[in-house]
C-alpha cells in the first residue's frame, strides 16, 4: 500500500525528490534559494487571500477563532514554503546539474518508453 501511494504521488510535482535535492550539497545554493523564494512568495499570496476569511472567523468565534487562526497561520508559514520549494526545485534545476547519485523516480506521467 505504501509503495502504491508513493508511486501515485511521484508525478509532476515530486516533493520527496525535491527534498532529496535540497539535502544534496552538489545542488547550487542559488537554485535552492530561488526555490525558497518561490515557496515564500506563494505562501505570502495565500496568507493575503486568507485575511477576509480570518477576520470573519475572528468575529463569529471570538476566542476559538483567534486561537485557531494563530495555530493554522503558524503551521502554514513554517511548513508550506518548504513544501512548495521542494515541489519547485526539480523544475528550477538545469538538467545538466542533476546529481548522478540522486535518481529521479519513474512517474506514471512519463510517456517516453
């Protein structure tokens, strides 16, 4: 079951492959920083779009809404940029710079056989 789920998730946006690229020292730091910038910008856009919803929640649920808002925003600001950056890094890295010891997993979207 776990292998089936991993195969299903390894498609166009492969987060586990991006995480392995982040941990590899042969990937240039500029590329990693560009991926993190993409992740932070996407997260900032999402947070900006959530402001009206958060204000309505704060009015309707005075105490619980505030606590949930802080909790969700904290998790969102910490985890989401890294997830988006891990998904974007394989696409920002030139094909010549892909380390030979990190093999991209086969995906079911690959049409070249």
